[in-house]
């Protein structure tokens, strides 16, 4: 595949934990698709369950910015920053958490 040929993909190559240099040189610079394996060894993937987050940080207050139109343009000067509020972490991450807890307790 040439650098400008973006339409031909015969088979998507799989590579194990490439270095940044290898990825950039062999795939990114050619805009060539690749499947990267073995790169996700982050303990949080297994540790951060709903129950764990509820126990450890569930009632921690976090500041959030709320959009009037549900869109975030990245421009804080357009009034977006005026719509700030505090909310419990668990309610922000799992907005239906209270609803599900009520069902489980009633069940």
C-alpha cells in the first residue's frame, strides 16, 4: 500500500504492544489500520466496578459544567461556565444509580 492509497485494505494486521515510533512509522504515517493487542494492562479496568466506585468515591462532590443545549463547544466564554453545579460522583457517572438501588432494595 502506498502512502496515498487510502482505499485498499487487504487484511488488518495485528501487532503486540508497539512502541510509539513503530506505530507512527509503520501505521500512522501511512494511515494504515492496525489492531493493537496486549496494550491494556490497567488495574482500573478490573478494580473500578460500580460497587467499588460507590464505596470509595460515591458521595464525593464534584463540580460539573452544564450546557443549556446539551452541546459542549469547548468555548467557556459563551456562558457555558455560568451553568456550574455540584453533584455526587456516583450520580454523575451513574445517573440512574438511585433508581436501580431502589429496585434492588424493593426486590
